[in-house]
C-alpha cells in the first residue's frame, strides 16, 4: 500500500517550500503559456526565453499544490541550458514516468522502462516524483507544468 | 455526552460501505455533499427489481411489466409527497439535477425568454445552475446578473430590488455546496413573483437534509438528485408547477415522449411523459423510492436536528482544536446553515491536505466544488470540504480534527 512518504519525498517538499525560478519574464522576448487543472482550479504560467537555440531562462507563475509546484520547479531547473529539443526529451521521459501501467494500479505502480533502475532515465531529482503514479488522481498535478511547457515549445516552433 | 436525536450507531450499521476499513482503520466518510452512501434497503430494492420484475414500463401487457410500471409510478408519487407537490404528474424524472436545470433552460427558457430579459443567479450557484443559463444567454441574448454574497458566505440581498429589474427568472440554490448557507427562499420567491418572474430552486444540497415543501417555498421549479439523499446515481428530478410544465415544449425527443408520430412530424405526449424520452433508469427510480422511505423512517425533522447539533459541534470543535490556523468559509452560526464545512488550514493546499486526511481514513473533497465564480469571490482556487450527514457523529468530527492536526505537523515548515 502506498504511503505518504512515497508521495511527499523530501526533495519534493524542498522545492515546494523554496520554489526555483518563480516570477515573470517580459513577453516578448520570452514566450508564455498558461495551464489549468480543471479538477482543482490550479493554474500555472510558464515563461521561457530562448537565446541562440538554448533555453536561457524559465519563470513560473500561478499557484497550486505541493506536487504541481515542486514538479514545475524541478522542471525549470532541468530544462534551463538545454535546447528546445533537449527539453522535449526530458519532457518525454518525465511523461513516460508518469504514465500508469495496468499492472501498477494495485498501488504497487511502476512505470516506464526504467522503473527498476533509479536514475537510469536521466531525470535526476525528478525521479522523486515517481511515487505520484501510485496516487493516480495526482498525476494531473505533476504534469500540469510540463503540459504547459509543451504549449510554450509549440509556440516557439511557430515563431 | 450525546444529545443528538438520531441513533447514529444503528444508522451506520445499515450502510454496508461504512462497515469497511481503509488503511486498516474505520472509514470516516465526510463527503456526502458529493454523494451520500446507500443503505442496504436501497441496494435491496434495486436488486429486487432486476431479480423479480425487470421489464420495460408502460405498454407491456404482462404481469412483470405491470409490476415494474406500478413500482416506477409509486416512486413518482412518493417523491411528489416527499416534496410537498400536489400531484405526481408534476414530477419529471431526469438523469440528475443538472439535466433538470438544462430541461428548464432549454424548454421554458427558449420559449419564454427574449433578448434583454434577465436571468438572476446567486454567487453561491454550482456550475450546474450557471452554465445552462450562460448557454441560453449566448443563444438568446439573455443577460445574466448575480446576487452577491456577504463575508459569511450568505446571499447579500441589500440591493435585491435593483437586481430584480428586468428579471424573468431567479435560479438559486436552497443550500450552498461550499458555504452551507441556506438562502431565504420564500422571501426570494415573493420578491420574484412581485415583479412577475419565476423562481427555480436547486434543492440538491437541501432535500437530503431538511424537509422539502415546494408549496411553502412558493417555487415554480425545483431540481434535485437521488444520489445525495441515500439513493442511487443516475436519476434526478424536476418538479414544476403543472401549468408551467403543460405549456413547455419537449426537451429531448425519442420514444415514450410522443402521442403520435407520422411521416410528417410528431405530437408530444402529456406531462410528465413529454419530458421522459427513452427508457428511464428504472432500477434507480425504484431505488430512490427506497431512499425516500429510509429518510422518512428516520424523519426529516430528526435528521435536520441531528445535523444542526453536529454542525454546531464541528464548528466549535474545529475552531477550538485548530484555532486561527483554520478558516471556515461560511456562516459561523448554524442558523440557516447546512453541515458543509469548507476549510482552509494554514497555507496547505487542499489537494495536499485531503491527501494526508485520506491516510487517516478521512474522506473529504478538495477542489473548486464546481463553483469557480464563488471561489473567485472567496479569493481562493480551491477549498477542502467536509460535509456531514445523518450517519456522521461526533467521533467523525473528532477524527477530522485529529487528521487536520496531523496534516499541520506533516507540512510544518
């Protein structure tokens, strides 16, 4: 049975208490998208600035629960310094980790190809969010920032 | 000390789900505002329908079809009695309260409202009593106007006269699913009727908890749902004044709702069949009758008294135990207030709070409760909501207080 410690890992609480990259960026030159979780009313704004093909700055606005806030905070530190393609790679790995597999719904969830090899995904601190899949209702919290980043990257491609 | 007027231990024993454990502890179910649990008698009634008289109603000239028809029509009559309606034909079965509001908005609204007419809503409304009117507004050019709320989460009726200018319909909840406030319906009905308008009451959060009397309210339409009053999901009802229903066109078209169909068109059936297209949720309608029998067996006045006492106990206990760290979004007294407790505890997000409460077996709801305009006025994105019902007792409230305290420890920064 999944317990609270599976969900609220220390590093998650740290990012919740001390969120990284809070604030806004001027649009333009930055690009912004806004995301909503219709289940709980949480909202997030993701600002991304790209210079010479590299994500130079990310800022996060809005409010949400510890899972959505910490996931977005970790996301910001994970993608700064990466190319937009590199950011998409991280996003893909993260979403794979957040996908529920049928055999995992009994509360003993594992996910993705890397479940038995912590760290193998290259997600670093984001691995701490793996426990979220044991609480399926909270997956939308964990992915809110990422889906919003996805929108920003789509906007950047159009530009 | 237990001064509550219901034997809660005996009542709990009638609810199979309340016997189960979660995380190796007894379940503490405090989410009846979302849906109530069901007593064994309701489950039995639905099973019995399927096991003994399962047949489609009307037109079947065989014994079980007649028995099924009688059972469904008995349920209609029981619901009419329960609501204080004068005739059973004023009851239209729907899928839920939401569909009942949609029925009125689509049928009465599109027939009677013109560009420039005003539909008055309260800030306390559930999305179910907002969005159908916004759809109507978009299609017909109808204006939506809002009754504001006080700091205590009650309706602020100071400027009611001005708000009523041009109003053709007031759609208002009988009990808020967030603050628990119970607006003065008769006062509102009198004010609305004085300007020649109609009043629709959303009784979804009222009828499970207090005696309902549509005549005493002098309402024109009342909507409610079975699953919040110990009945099954999948069925609700519209009560409407007979003269209004008679003048309304059908909402959904299909089988059963017609008098005649030709190659050129159709003639609608009489009320209420006109509004009941297709096969109805028969087992659920019959299960609802069993729920009504269950509630009437306990007595709605006794249920109301129990909930008033328990709500007072909860307001007192939570405030004493958690002090200024706790905010309760709603009236601080139990007068005209239901047992709905929307909480904010420290700065812990409702999702996180409810997650910790869950580990203590305490089931509460976290979110905007389908009342986003109200959340905006309250200045929050979401709340944590505990809602009390007839099977809850002081121990359940104590468990909530304990679990909130534990959550505070867990998230102590």
